[in-house]
C-alpha cells in the first residue's frame, strides 16, 4: 500500500511489487544527503526550514508533510518512491496527519477570522476613544484568541529560515510596534500625572501607579503587535507554501 501511495504521488507506476531498501525514510534521507555531500544546514536553507527540522526527520522524530516531500524529491533529484520505501510508520503518520490537519486547518481558519475581527474592532474603539465595558471585553477576547493562535499555529519555524527573512520579520515587528505606540500615544500622554499630583503624592504610591501603568501599556502593545503580525504573516506564509 505504501509503495502504491508513493507511485501515485510520483506518477511512477512501474513494478510496485519490487523489493525495497529496508531503510526508514530518515535513514534514506540521511544517506542521500551524505552521498551528495550536503550539510543539514545547506538542505535546511534550500527547503526553507530550520536545521533542527532536518535533524528531526533524519532521526525519525518527525516527518515532512506531503508538500515538503515533493520539494525534497526536487532538491535531491530522486523519486518519492525511493524515499518512502518500506517505512510503514510513515504511512500511518500521514493517515493521522491528514485527519488532524483538516481539523486543525478549520480551527485555525475560524480562529484567524475571529482574531482579525477582534483586532479591527479594538483599533476602532481605541481610535474613537470609546472606553467602556464592551471595549474591555473586546480586549480580553483579543488576548485569548491571540494566545490561542500562538499556541496552535504549527508553522512558526518557516517564518525566518534565512537571515534575510529574519531581519524582514524583525523589521515588520518593529514597524507594527511603532504604529501601535503612535496610535496609543495620545492616551499615554493624557494619563501622565501633572506636576502638582507628583508633588502631593507619596513616592511609593507614585512608583506603584507608574509601574502598573507601564505594564498595562507594554502588555497592550504586545497583544496588538502579535495579533497584527499574525494577521499579516499567516496568509502570507500560506501563499508562500502554495
């Protein structure tokens, strides 16, 4: 069955009953890489994944998805049939992965839509200076959905596989943080205590208030920045993988 699946993926319908190598995918993968005198880092850069991902594949701790298998066959100039020979555990992995992936994609799509909607509403409420129990509810919901996506999104290791992508991602984060801070800056200035308040307030109380206020600003900026970052990067990464 595994051989038939491999032949179906590669279009090679020849002699599907022939014997295999008796090696797992990870062993085949490592053997071919070494035969071609490639390092894990070189293959990782070519496939746009982390070097640790290559190591995990070779040690049998994880498997690439079907789309990545096609990229591997292109990089190594090999048929998928060769890489998949006799690794029955890999077939079981793909059967489970297919079911799990469909469910996860549905949940992520719904979560992404809700998170994007909450982010837009949160921006609008802040821009319109609406401070109510509804705005607090939106903020709490945005925090919950943002961290839900952070904990369940499976492709963060593909966001910065090269130095250029890493610096681009860093620049995007800094830009979003600056824009969010600029949007909230009038509220920050308005909340600063006056000189008379500072003069008549005990230093301990003033320090406590300042610490709480600063924590609130940083926390708000972090949630806004992460929510906006995922709103941009998730569809962009999906297009890149397509």
